[in-house]
């Protein structure tokens, strides 16, 4: 795929099924095995997270450290070689972003850049694999999101948390022009249904996003009944830990 080709990230079937850290059902999350299981089960997109290793390699991991493995060490304190030696279970270890993109050369990746230091290594891995047309990059942090977008001309992105908050306020005020300006350069908002007492995903919010040509992807939804309810409201994608249940629910829905 040519690096300067137009994005194909949203060319996948609709509604989108995002495998949140892969399908971590009998596989450790964010591993090649979890991604294999997700794609084999019908996921349209792989959702994953990127940190950076001590030697400057973009490494796939949600957590910044190995606390879950009862080790008091951060990802950025270990080299990629050292991270690959760590047994995560089921024969899996940490993988680099480049290796994941190479292992699944047609898969669409939704990539959350977790730290400022990870932006340039992630961009380098995506460029080296000529994967820009099939990835979406994002971050909860707006300067970080903008940084990775600047590093990858032509890449698509979803809104950061500050942009979502502004867009939500503008949508509630019925100001489509302001929503459009706020989300300029974003193809999607990826949001929870609620944030505390605030309900984000409503028919009005969805309608406004669609009015400005922005998709709505909701995370993290693991109950099939909730998946169907949200899709019936008009959301464009479900981010889930259980893509197997999501695909089964969509099959029944059709």
C-alpha cells in the first residue's frame, strides 16, 4: 500500500467492531495472539496502545509498567529485547508496533499514543511499515494527538478528550458550525456512553456528529444487549473486549 494513498481506515464494513487490545479471551491483551483471535472472529479493527521502550522502540502496551506482572519496573526502563523475553502467558510476550503492523499487513489499527515520548517512535514504525493509510492515531491528550498527526501526513485521527468536551458542549447548544470547527481533522469521536453523571451518547449527539461527517465509536461495551441498543441509536462502531460476542450479536441483528 502506497504511503501517500488515501486512508482506508473507514473503508471496513459498517458498523465497525473494534477489538479492544485484541480479543483477550484465552490470550493476553495487546499481544499477537489476541490480535489473531480478534481478526479470525470477525473484528473489523484492532484497537491498541503504544508506549516506548528504553531503546526508543514503539511497544504495544496499555500499562506504563509491569505492575500487573508483579514487577516494579516501567516499560521505558527496559529495551525491546528485554521486553520480548517476558512471558505474558500462552506463549506470548511484548511486541513492537512495527512487528504487529508487519504481522497483520492488511489489518486496520486504532492506535492510542500513551506518552509524549512514544509519538515519534510510533510514527517511525507506521512510516517504515507504510501503514499510514490503514491506521488511526489518537490520544486523550490534545498536544500529543496533534503531534502524531503532524508526524504522519494524511493519517486520520479521532478527537482527544478536550476536543470531545468542546464538541459535546457545542452539540448540546445546537451549534453545528462550532462542532465542525472543533473537530476539524478528526474522522471520529471515540467515547464512553457516560462520563460520571454526564451522558455523552444521545440521539442528539449522534445526529450532530453525523451532520458534521464524524463517526461515533463507543467504548468499552461488552454486553451484547448494550451493543445492539447503541447500534440502534445510530452509533457507527463498538469498541469491545469481546469481539466474539459483538460479531454474534451483529449476526443476530441482521
